């Protein structure tokens, strides 16, 4: 089965359209990456639908892997090198049968390698088709992170004193290999468990390594203080930062290949008395680049956003605290607008994810290339869609409004407490109120909250005060949203499970995060209100009149749907 055959079959079954299939095949020719993996990376197809088609083409049945249940002995029979090279994974052993999963069951070379392994272990071979996501997931079983770090530290401590003196003269090769292993293992582990940031923090008596997972920091390793400088230097070499400068903060970035896709790492150093603290942002396109339908936007709000993006011009501004997913939402909108006939230009600080077909530029204030100066240049690039990372000063605000008024779609972020605060903030930045009714389309506020684990969440009885809270918010939902949220007493709410052996969430009770949204539209009535003079109360009255779903109402809907806990509603919304 070739890539082209699979793509043709997907088109024939209306899983993929002809235009998208041609683009994917062209990108495969340029990059060498298999078309099927590109489809998953770009979130263009439903994986289960592709698996059904693929199973019929290759004549091999599909099997879902219970990753946690795969015995350790099979990981030794099929080592990591075989897993990676042939995209295969062990499933189980039945009597004298070694059962494995293959991403490409028709790969003769891979089949021969597996038959040889099975024969060496006195077994026959049984094959199933497995999904790409299951193959990726199995990679976590091959990453005993703490053991690798311990072994690397031990290896370093075993280097003899006399050898170290010689190695330093030769460039420190004796110490280099263990340090490289520690950094590589740490970055690999961060990607596999879905960490958004990695912190290397020098302390007086150790170097602490912490991962930020679902918004919270967790310590994963503590290394001897002697490793602070070597590890810092290794990271700075990767990020092309100055090794001889440790007095001031520096920025850098680098890229690695991991399981057939590229991961970007954004690095920032910060001087402390114990050494340089290193913070690394892990930018994985598989998790960071999502379609609008994958962000947790309800159908009611999704229809509003789609309507705004369909307009030929106007501003869409997103507000929210740092780390609330504003950039992810912006990238989702850019992905929705990204077409061959549309010229999209962005100004970012920094560029987080590189997107095919979009012209991205990073501002550099140190050479006076700012959002404001860059925006002037963008308008000379014949853009249809402009994305500016943040509106933070009067000059940028004025230029952004002017761009929206002159026939461009303008996407950006702005710091306010809620969607109602966007208009006062723009006025405070010096934008004339009468311009806003023509320039603004949407004002969006968002927050990120913990998503309940789908496999161990538990049903809870809603307390009287919780039922009262739900009643009040459901009663004031606009009719269109209420029809999509048909909830009634007695309410079913969900809580964090207590299954310590849950394989999905590793006993945490939550799995990832989901966004809450609040969308305020520019209407004729709002435009008149802004021109005549407004206050917070009048803006709220207009929001109710036009049918805005507040962040708290959106949270309550998600709680009743079993996506988040009622505790998250109380903690994160007002």
C-alpha cells in the first residue's frame, strides 16, 4: 500500500477532499514524511476512520493496544531500536505466539525483522494493524527517565580524577556523554508526558528539574551541584547562546526530531546566585496546533466565531491571563483562514509554532523592530489577514484599528480581565470610540481549567448551594445556548476520581486542560453605546441583550457535560 493509494481511498470515501489530498501529497514529496502522518499532524482526518480504510487495504485486522498492560518482558524482546526503526509495538504473548502491532503491516522488511526476533525467542509471529497514536503512546514505555538520569550521573561519577584532567584538555569528552544523555532524556521525557515547560533550577546543594504539566510544576529529578554548569552549558550550546555570558538573561531556541515530527524548544536563561536558571518552553505542534473544534468551544460560541472569521475585515481580540491559551486559539483561527488564496502575515514575540503557508515574523525590540514598526511594514506586504501577538501600547492599538478599517482581518491579544474590558482598554490606549464600531468584530475572553479524566471521573451529588448556582446560570442562558444545553434537575455533576492505578491520568484524576470562553460581539446597539458614552453596567446589559454566554456559564455547561469538576467552576470563575 503506497501513500498515494491510501490518499486516493480516503478521497473516494469522502474522508478527504481532492484539494487537500493534492497538497498533502505535494508536501510528502518535499519533506519525505509519510502522507498519513502529515494528515494526523495537521488534524485533517479522524484517525479511526483512516484505520478502517487502511485495514481493508492491507487485509490486516486492527487492534487497540492497552499500553499499560504490555508486559515488561516484551519490551526487551522488541527493543526500542526495533520499535523506532520499523514503527512496531509489542502487544502480548500467547503460548508460542508473539503478537505485535504494526503501523505499516505491509512493510516486508519490518515483517522479516519481526519474524527473526520471534524465531530467536522460540515463537511464531502474529500481526495486527495499530494506530499511529497507539504507536506513539507505546514510546512512553520505552522511557525509564529516572533510571537513565541515575545511570548518567553514576557514569559521570565513575570518571577517574586523572582521566578528567586529560579529558578537559581534550574538550571535556569524558564528562560530555553523560551530560548529553541527561539533557536528551529530560527533553524526551518532557515531550512524551506532555509537559509545556522544563525548568533547570540551580540550588545551593543541587540542580532541580521540574516539568510544568497541565499548568502545575512537578519536580522530576534532583542532580548533584557539580552538574549545574555542564548542563547549563550543554543547553546553551544547543540554543546557540553565548557560553561566556552568564551575567544577563539570554534567549535562544533549537529543534529536534522526535517520533517522526519536529519539536521546537524556546530557551531562556536567567542569572541567579547559584548559577543560571534555564526555562525551556516545549513547542510540540501535535499538542499546540489544534483546530477550532478541538479547543473545547461549544457549538453556540463556535458559530459566532465562524461568522466573524467569514467577514472580509475587522478585529478579533482575545484576552486572558498569561498561560490561558490565547496563542493556541489564535493559531487555530489562522489555521481556519489558511488558504492558497489568502495572504497571512504575522508579528510574534516570539514565533511559537511554525505554520506552513503563513508568513511569520518575530519582533526584535533591541533593534527597534517592534509590533508597531513591524505593523507599518506588514501593510506594505499586501496582506489579507494580519496577526499581531499583542496590543500593548497606544501606537500598536492605533495601527491595528487602522488595519481593520482598511479591509484586513486583524487578530491579536490584549490584557483585560474579561471580554467587556476590551473596549475600555482600547479607549484607554487612545483609540477614538467612534472607530471601534467599524473596526471591532469580536472580543473573546478565555481561561484554562483542568479537564476531568474520562476513565476515572465519578458522579457526585450536587449540594443545594451548587444546584442553586446551576439554576441561576442555566436560567439566564440565551435561548440559542439553552437549546444546546438541555439540563434539568436533578443535576448530575462529576468529580475527580480516586483510582490511583488509572492508566490515563496516572492517578491524578485530571487529564489535560480545556478552555472556557466568553464572546462579546460588536453590534449596532453596542456601537451606539460606545459613541454616546458607556460604563461597565451598560456594557453588561448589552452583553445580556445580545446573548453572551459568560465564562462561568460556559464552565457550568462543561461541568454538567462531565468535562470539568464543579470545584473548578467555583475556583476559576466569578
